[in-house]
């Protein structure tokens, strides 16, 4: 009886977990279907090529223009700038915590980094306005510091906890035998970290970076407050920009229901969804490639 009860319980949990997994896929597919359906209504009025390659976003003007290229470039430049800052800092900090920090320092750093992840994005954006923005304006001799660089710095701060935590776990999970073998042939601690531990932990580190990229692409409130919200083609990190997430957040609450402008925001959301999906798929590709390389 106990065996049958245990077997029935195993089957029940297997069904529950399987159903949960399929539910996630159904929800993801439902979100994509909703976005594509509403985007199709927009493309009945505006050609997809004009939307993707258009150089101006001004839906409220007398002659509305729905060109999202400035929004895509703005999102890309802010995300790229954030990753330029966050990736070396994040991986370096993770390596320090995992390999060099004393237990006392580690016990101080890890909670502090995790607490940073709990800071609301609106607080980060406010600090960017009152602290980072004036600093950038003074250093670059600008009228204000609400630009792509300000947004990139703040997004880097927000992405750091994710990158550090996951990368540190990946480095810590490398078998001790790898390090012992490296030390046995005369390698220093730095050589072991650079040539053995980091390559072995590469799949986890790449996953951490991809999650950081996803956090940066999808962040709304911080970039809305800190980047200036100018829907023009950016030429440098000191230009004011308007990201796709900020555009949706600003305009969705004011746009008339089921108008071309309304459906245009769904089209932007669809492109944003596909960009995030592409970033995740690219990360998964490199993770699998590294795993196959180390399995050989």
C-alpha cells in the first residue's frame, strides 16, 4: 500500500510539474500572440519597412510619423553602454568574491550586493537625476546630464547584482580538482583563475551576462527618468535618448484606445519582445557551445 501511495504521489507531482512547465509556454505564447495580433492592426495603416527604418517618431503631430529606428538605436546604445560597464565590473567582482575575498569580506559583500538588487528602479532613477546627471553635465560641459551615458551608468548599477550573483555561483561551482591540477603544474592563482576557472565557468558567466542584458533592455522607470526622452537619432552617449520601454510607458496611458498610435505601441512591444528573445537565444547558443567544447 505504501509503495502504491508513493507511486501515485510521484505520478501526481510529475503531472503537476509538467503542467506548470507547459503553462509557462502557454503564457509566453499568449503574450506573443496578443502583441502580434495588435501589431497587425497597426501594419494595416503603416508599412512594416517604414516603421522599422523610419527616422522620426512623432505620432502626435499633424502628420503622424511612426519611425522606430531612433527608439531601437537609443535602446541599443544605452544597453550596450551599460554592459560595457557592468560586465567587467560584475565578472571581476564575482571572481574576487569566489577566489580572493576572505570569509569576513565575503560575508559583507554578498548581502550588500543582494540589497542593491532590492533598491526600486524609481530610486535609482532619482539618484541619477540628482547625483549622476549634474556630474556628467559638469565633466562634459553640457546644459544637463540627462542622456544615454546617464542611463547606461544607472542600468549598469541595476544589472550588477544579477551578473555578480550568478557569475560567482558559476565560478564557485567549478570542481576543486581543476584548481588543484593547475596548482600542481606550477600555475599561480591568477593564471589558474584566468586560464582554468573562468573558462570552466563560462556557461554560467554567459548566462549571467544575458540576464543582465535582459534586465537592461527591459528596464523602464530608470531610463524614463534619466535619459532625457528625446526621440532623435543618437550620435553619441551624450545625446538625450528615448528608449522603447520609456516610449510605451509615457504614451500608453494617454493614447486614444484602438487608434493607429495605440497599435503602434504594441508594435514597439513586439520588437522589444523579439530583441529580448534573440538575446536569450544567442546566450543559449554560446552556453551550449562552451559546454560541448569542454565536454570534448
